[in-house]
C-alpha cells in the first residue's frame, strides 16, 4: 500500500509549519527529525496533535522546513489548563480521535472516539449501531479534526447500509424495547450536498418529517426492514405521559418515575426519590419492580417515598470518592458519595459531581456498591480530594 503521510498540527503550528511530519505503513510509524532521517516517534505525538493527511510530495516539501524537535511536555491537550479553558468556554470542549488498526487505516477507521475535556470527562466511541457509547474499543488513537470526525461517521454509516442514500432506524425505548415492534420507524435521506433529512412512518403509513434521535435508533436492513415496511402497524404520533412506582421486596415504594414518550420515540424520564423530581436517563435500569399508576396516585405517593429516603437528623454518614483513569497517566475525581441506612450504612446514597455544591439523591439502594473506581474515605479526605480533583499518576 505504501506510506501514508501526515502533518501533525496544533493551534500555533498550522499545516504549512507543522509540529512534525509522520509517515505510516501499517503498524509502522516514523517521524522526520533533522538532520534528514526518519525515527520512531513517541506514541503521544499522533494522539496529542491533529493528524492532517498530506501527499508524499507535500511531505517532501515540509521536511525541508522542519526545525529541531520541539519540547512537547506543555502541549498535552488533556492538561489541567486545557480542561479549565474547555470548561470555561475558551477552548474546544471535545477531542476527536480515529481508532486505527492494521485492518482499518486512517481513511477507513475501526471507529471514532470523542473525549469531553470538561468536568464530565466522558469518553465515548461510535458503535456499529451508529450511536455513541461508553463501551471500550481496542486500537490506536490518532487525533483528528471535528470535520474528519463527521466525515468518518458517514464512512461508518456506509459500512452498515452500503451506498444507499435511504437508511432506516427502528427506535426502541423502555416502553417498546423490541426492534421488531419499535416505538417508531425513522428513515434518513442523504442528499447530494450531504444534508440529512428524517421522516417517520405514521399510523396511516405515510412518511412525515421528524427529528432523528441517534441514541435510540437501531439500523434495520434486509428481512427486518421488510417486516416493518409491510407487516408492522405504526403507532399513532402522539406524546404519551405515564407514571410508575418501583417497589422493594416488602412492597414499599423505592421511587417514582415519570416517563414522557415523544413522537419520535425519545423518552424524557424523571425520577422522584427525595424532595423533588429529577431528570434521569435510566429510570427502568434500577432495582425494584415497576408498577404503572396514574398521575394522581403518583402525587399521593410522593410524601411516602420522601419519608422512606430522607436521612434522619442524627444520621452518621459514610463517605466515598469515585475516580476514573480513562485518560492514560491521569486520575480524575468523578464524584463524591455519602451513604447512610441499612446494616452497613450504604442503603441510601447522595452524590456530588466533583467540586460541585449540590448533593443529588441516587435512585437505587446500595448504589455505591455497583460504582467503579469507588474508595471509602473519611469526610476530611473527601473534602481534600474535592479541592484537588485530578492528579498525574506516577509512571
């Protein structure tokens, strides 16, 4: 196949004056370093700096301008300074990466990854269902532009659908989880200019304009699509509002859920655990058996749920910190937790996001035991971690 060439650029080092010029052949990576020779680079170069594809001829020109290797220690895009700028809106919020392997080179990557530099620190990959997910992915991360990330999303879509410009998605949710009997069927029409338009099949089997919710639509092709287009009965285009109570083994109410199902299949979920209703994304993924009730009964149960989940005045909390190490070489404070109740003091939980001021109620009993990266601490240790929410790990 021969070498692919890349200019590695940064905010102050554009394409005509890059940080470095790299050539790639399969798993082999080399960087040009004066005086006129190619060496194996530190792997962080292609992960820290944006990879811009260039021709071999352009590479030959650029290497004649290449000066001494620069010190890159202060150019880590995940540094605390960069994260602070992103959180305050002075820098791009996301880093974008292509995941390359020997079978999937740069122009046809295995997938793409998006990393949030703000306090959320979310790292997600684009899955075969064409949705963003936190599921891990193996391969070489190389940093790319936002424009290339959008272009590669289209590459991945064509890997699923082929060259057709009409794509179909079965939109499922907690109320209608079966792809063979989804909430709605949406089709995506790709125009010549790259514009995407979305339509849904209504109860009269007519296609009407709608919006696309990527996180709940699953691609359908072949026999599954034929079934939906010919035998499936589309649901009326209405907004549903339903209420549920989740009970424990003794029949006591753990929490309430308010679920609003929009015309395009998206669910707006709220949970009532303590003093007020809070937006959630997984009301049905927690413990307890759901029982559908009406709005009046939900209002009657609010006081009971609040009483069963409120800490007494003389409560003695246990404290915890939750950290993540998704970014190599760094540990970040994700949240702090305090628990109370039950035999081991962990029945009920409240949490704060990092250094945030507000305690939020968890809607699952024993929630702290299912968290990853959790560590029991004293109250003083918790406050110290909140003051220093991230640290570089020792090699």
